């Protein structure tokens, strides 16, 4: 499989504005269709979406995505729900109807720590049930870091999505990436550009306290004659245990830029760039306003 074929198209921008830079906001339906066409022509076969990504699923359904490997994610389990299994099935069938397909390749939990709660056993049973019914082929969790894998991992899972980039190497350093691969689990990496932060030369003031590390990153890219895009993508694609690398774009041109550099091998980024500071590497903790 080529590096390009290991890419998966992230579609959060199809349903809402996303990323530290904000970009041009949610992409138009016509532009989303162009992006999907470019991805398919390049050999990309996987789409990543979620119920919580605005109307991303519905827009993909309008575009027509039969034949794609589609990953979607369960929203947070509502407090009043007692029949958890029925809620899971209804959530999945709702996604299938919006997408216009008869099954998902993967179903991930957006809030995996719910499995450690009072309704965790019922939630897991409901997810296993939709796999047994053939509504989804693989089940698993979308995590912010390896600590969530430590907390809720069960052998029923056959797919994991988590962050991996030159700053956030926790999945690698923790040993989880190698362990998942040895167990036959399909691993998808997201946040390869850290919501665009790794590509920016001018950043919001929130990131000033890490200016030294970010300057080191840019300096290393320049010393290797690499664009930040090349270097960011190359680092993650160099991890053979990762099955798919999720990239989100807001235009077909942006995707074409990624495709142009996907197969270029790059030198390993310095270990000194790795960070465990969650205020930097976990976007859910960013305070940008």
C-alpha cells in the first residue's frame, strides 16, 4: 500500500468550522464533493466522520459515498436513556440513513471513558451488538491519549483512533501503538498537523509559552529543506503500525498539496520536539479566547 493509499479523508470541515486557524469555515457542498472526488481518484478509500460533526454525515450522503470505507463515531450517551442498546442501534441506523449506506466500516466511541461509568457494560454490549448485526464491521474508541486506553481497553475492540504528530508521540512512547498492531487492531492517527498549529508561522498568543519549541520545529524543517506540511505528514506516515492517517482539508487544492508530498520520505524529526504538556498537545485544553 502506498503512502497516499494510507491516507483517510477527515470530514469534520464538511459540517463545521474546525482547527486553530479557523480557515474559511465550513466548506460548501460543491467543494466537499470536489474534495471527495480528488481523494477517490488518488486511491484514498476511507472517510472519517461523526454524528457530532455538524451535518457532515448528511452532506456526505448528498455527495454519494457508497463504496467508501466509512468511520463514524457515537455521540455522548444522553443522561435519560435507559435502553442503551436501542439507543446505540438507533444512533447507528441514523448515521447509515444520513450517509446513504448499509454499513459502516468502523464505529468509534467519541467519549470512551463512558465505558467506565455505570452504563459502561450496557454501552459496550450495544456496540458489540451492532457489529454482530453487520451494521458495522469494526468497533473501537477514539482517544485523546494512551491514558484512556489504559482505563477502558477491552479485547472486543478492533479499531482505535488517536492523536499522533511530531509533538505528541504518546501512543508510540507508551508502547500502545506496537501492542495494538500486534493484536491485529486497525489504528488510525489523527491530529497529524495538530489542528493546523504545526503549519502556522504566526499563532494565537496562547501558544507564546511554547514559542521555543515551535521555533525549533520550524528551524528543523528549514534545515531539512522541508515544508512543515511535508515534515508533519512524513513523520506520521513513517510509523508502519499506523494503518490510516486522517487528514482534514477545506479545499480540493489543500488536499492536492497533501497528495503531492505524501509519498516523499523525510528524515526522522528530533526527539527533543516530543512534548507531554497536555496544554499544548491536547487541543481540547486550548484557551484561545
